[in-house]
């Protein structure tokens, strides 16, 4: 029976390292492999589809084990991190051949979801944010960083709901917390299903001092210190590319909560979760990864400052009007690589020769880009021109030092140009001359021995040798060569001269390779000193890229420059359309619509059939606002818009299963959020509020919400509904107007006009929509019959002529008299027919009916009064 074994020194070392990183997969370097053991091996083999083996196969305590080749490790690390895991990379810190006893090993980096810096090509336009949170007496310090670019921002938030909204907006991959964050806050954060990491202590470093120097708020200083400490602890290398932390106020930008962004499909398609079919998809004509990321940031945070908006619009207009200059600019931008992330790789120390060539080529485009902007000569680009620093000293350094096509590895030589370093040139010359001498020696030995296939070769084990096939051994002069190795078909020899040249050549190669790496490291450090200049330049190019993108898309889609009103609330969008829907449908198929709301008109109550375009109409206004406030042109023939501070939407029905909330609860929460935080400068879009509950409940809530917005909020509101009774509100709410989507019936079929018209819709056409959906004909006929019955039972009173005047003090006419029959005929639309004649006790009801001001009653009030009358009459029978 196998005996339990003691841990070897190596396993003791492994366990000691693993104890420091219990929540990470430990990639433990053994020779050419990274190995995993125990639970890491079991779980890792499943996630990475690796073969699970064991260590100590003959022992009772076999150790599960699996591994990956070190040269392919990055791919496996990416797979684990993409799934939300951490990976600790434990490297050999000394040459095993020179080590005495156990090889020293250390974790050189902890890779986490929030610290990935090498995104795939498909994710080049995506930011990867790591977020930190610090809580203090109900306030929250929040900071986020993109480690690949060095972008670092921080804010103070007043509630956990605002924190959650920021986290969802950033689509953060990892949240760093400390002991200040309460269990209640953590429970709410847990709903997001994002990796939570802890960093309680703060370690002073040059990076923390640098990043916090512009901050004044103590809460923000603390959270940035925790965040940068976490980066230092996990990355264990220079973070010189981190930018100074920038304070931002969410209220400085057009605010949209996560629900609104999802409903409007600004960045993510609500059905597929992809970019396709979103506003970002429509607008993204950027040429650089930096521009793609900035476009996304602008869409996340549209501006509130009218001057800044107009400045962007003017730049867009200038580029749109100068086609040839814009085309040249696009060509130059296409040759610009990701300067932000290249700068990050330089600081991180993992840049290679090819990266530096990309950096050089990118910087070489800057003078050309500046020339194009100077050619426009309209004054709009003065600020950007000042930021277009070509960083010529870095260009010259790379041009003089790095070969045009360097190898990927920085440790195998072949990177540095001839003439850059005298000592390196001497080593290179020695290698070239040595190899030439070997070629000459081979030719000489062939001539002396008469063996034409004699050759001089090399391998890493035996070095240089002279090889002679066994068939020609007899031709060799006696004692000319010293035997070195015997092969099946040949013998290998050495001479004193060959040994001497071998020492010279191999020594030169080794020294040259080592010197090249030292020179490359020095070049990298010199470039690192210019990182701040590179980052400023990258930001300017990103802005320029987004602006040219706006111009290209606006020209292609025939967008127009909107006019902004300051301190006014007029909306006048003429011939507007939903930019994404039109792109999908085609311009010929889409029917444009106007949205006109004067300063005194705050609510448009929209009625019309399902599938007629009410939701699209509402969304197109919101997207037009977003596009205008990021500085882009908008989809309309003309547009006059105020600057909105917030957009609230409730469009579409969906359960929030994670939070355990039904469709109606989600609807009410979203509606409440809008009513609580909207101002007169906000835009509210409510689609079918109240449909998730009983008809009367829903109608009552819908009416109350409309009245509340009208009387207390004053926000511009588009409210679509199937409760046609609500259209009567226009008679008592002066700031509300009815509009409807036109539809006509032709030969029993419903035809949507998709055109907004004044007034209320005459009916809902629900059965017609069911017919369009392909419902069975028999079912549709039955539904039509049921509808007729319901309408006849609930038919509204016709008030085309006055009721018979009845004096309450008079006796009612005798039953079945002509006068009594007339009264009964007049009352048929209000009460069910009855065989019982009216009595004196009914006079109170008749009096109330006579005196009721029916035209001032809302539909809900009218139903309540009718119910009371009916209840009183039945009690008296």
C-alpha cells in the first residue's frame, strides 16, 4: 500500500506562495511550463480543457497537477481572467543551472479582470475599468482607472443607488473595497455579479503622491490611495503612466440611469447585448482605437455646457464642409496606432521593438495632421493644434536606434541598428568576421583533404565542429583533427583554431545579445520620460478622430446642425427620425415626424395602435437630444432644442429577475425614480405606464402620474397610453396636448400611417394588431364579438340633448305613462333597463345627476360617481 509522503522542498515553496494568494490561480513556473496543483489543477483543467495528471503517483496522497507551456501562457491567463478569476504568475527568479538548492521563485504579477492591459483586437475600442469604493457616513468616494491607458477619475456620490448606476455605466470588471464599505452596501453591489477585491491598507509611493496632488476632497483622496495601492500590490512594476486623478461631478453631464441607457439602446442592444443596432454602432466611424473609446465616453456623458457643445458642433461643421481635407485627415488617422496603450506598455515595461516602430510611425503622422488642420484655417481647431505635439525627440531616438523590422522578443538580439552603439558594432563585426573565417576554413579544409562534402557545423551542445562522412574518413591526414563525436554515418572533429574562433564568436553573440537588451531598456526609459506628452497628444488625436467621425456620419445620413436655446424650453424638431431604425429600414421606408412643444406645453399624450411607432417616436427624440449634446449633428430637417439635464425613460416591459421584481414593480420603480429626480429641464419618456395591473388601477395611476408631472415637475414629457379615457385630461391640464399615430382601415385591414397627428386616436385597434400577428380567424371573430358586447355594456352617455327637466318636489308620472316612458328612454345609456318605476327616494340621485358638471369630470371621476349612484339606487329597491 502506498505510503503518505512528506512534501518536497519544492511543494513547500509552492504552498507558501499559494497561501499568499488564496483567491487566485497560481501559475508556478517549472522549467518550460507553468504548473497548477491541488484545487487549482482540478478547477483549472476543467476551465482550460487541460489533461489532469498527478504528482507522487505511487503515494497515497497523490497531488492533482496540470500545466501550460510558458510561451503560450498568456492565452490561458486571458481565458481565466475573462471568466472573472485572478491569476498569480510565479516566476523563477534565478537561473536553475546557477542556483544553489531550491530555485528562488516570486509572484511577479497578479492579473485580475480589472487590470488586464492587453485587450484583443475586437476589444481595442473598449475601456477596461477597475473601480474602487470608500464609504464614510453615507457618502461614497468612487475612483476608476483604465490601467492600459492611465486614465484615472474620481467622484463623491451621495447614495448607493448612484454608486450602482456609475458601476453599471462604467461596466467595471472589478471593484476594490476596504473595511469602510458596509455589509448593506456590499449586498447591493453583489447583485451586479462583479468581482470584489479587498485592499484595506494604504502604502505610500511615488504613484499615490502623484495621482492625488490635484484632489481636495478627503474621501476622494482616500479612495484613490486605496486604488493605486492595489495596483502596486498586484502589478509589482512601474506605474509611471498613471495620470493625475481628475475629479468629476456626474451632475456636470446629461444624466441617464442604466435603465434609460438600456431602453434607448445607446451602447448595447437590449435584445442581443451586442453593439449592432445601437447608437454607438451607427455613429462609430472612428479610425483609431483611442477615438473609439472616447466616442463611447462622450455617449455615456453628454455635455450640459452649451458653449462646449457648440464648439464641438462648429468643428464638426468645419470638417463636414471640407471634404478633401477630411479625407486626407482620415488617411493619416488610419496610420495612427493606439498611442494611449503604447504609452502604457512603455511604462509597464512590456513594450517590444515592434511596439516602438508603431509608436514612431504614429508620431510621424502628427505633422501631417497639423498641416491638414492649418489648411482649414477657420479658427475652430486652434485649441487642438496646440496639443498636437509631434514629440520629435522620441521619433528621432527610435529612428536612430531600432531596426525597421525588429523581432518580437527583446532578449534575443537583432533589434538595434548598426551605428547606434560602438561596442555593439564591434561585437557584431566579430560575429560577422568569425562566420566569414569559418566559411573560408571550410573551403580550405575541403581542398587540403580532397573531401568535397566536409562541412563545419554548430549545435548548442557541442559548439562548432568539422563533420566528415565515414565513407571519406580514410582520406583524412593522420592526427590532423581531434575526434569530438561519433555519429552513425559520420565523425565530428575539432581543431585548436576552431576552438579559438568558437570562443570568440559565441562570446561576441552572448555579449551582443546582453548589450542589446541593456540598450533597449535604456531607450524604453528615455521614452518613458515623455509619457505625459504622449498622453496629451493621444487625447487630442482621439478628439479629432471623434469629430471627423461625426462629420462623416452626418454627411452620409443627412443630419443637420441643431440650434440650442439657452434658458428656454422650446422643442421644435421638424422632420425628425430615429437614426438607427432608419439605417436598418432604409430612408424610403421610414416616415419622419415632428416634435413641437412650446415653452408652455410640457406633456404630449400619445395614443394609437400597437406597432404604429409610438415608442420609436419617443426614442427618436431622446436620441436626438443625446446626439445634440455630444456635439454631433441630428436626424431631422431642422431642430431647435434646449439643453436637457436628465433623461428618464420607461419603455418596454421586463422583469428584473436578479432583484426579484416583477414587470409592474420595475415599471413603478423607474417611474418613481423619474418623478423623484426630474426637474423642469429634464426629458421624461413614459410608455404605457400602468398596464401591468388591473385596468382601473392602471388608469388611476397613469392619470395621477400625468397630473403630478403637470402640476409639480414641469419636465418635457412624452406619455403614450392605450387608456383613451385619459385624453380628456387635455380639457383641464393646459400644458398637455393630445397627439396620435394615424391609422386607417381598408377592406377590414389596418394600415398604419406612422405619422403623428393632433388629437386623440378614436380606438386602439388591438384586434387588428392581433390579426397582423397571425391569430386564428375564428379567435379574431370571437374577440370582435366580445368587444361589441363590452362596448355596449359600457357605452358612454350621449349628451347631445338635455335630460327631461324634473322638479324634485313633484310626483313622478304614473308607470308606463307617456312621460315615464320618455324618462326611461332617456336614461337607457346610464342604467340597465328595469321594470321598477322611479320612486320619490330616487329624486336625490336625479337631482345630483341634473346638477352634475359632467364635462369637468375626468373619466375616472365619472365612473366613481356612476358607481355611487348605482349603489344608492340598489339600496333603495
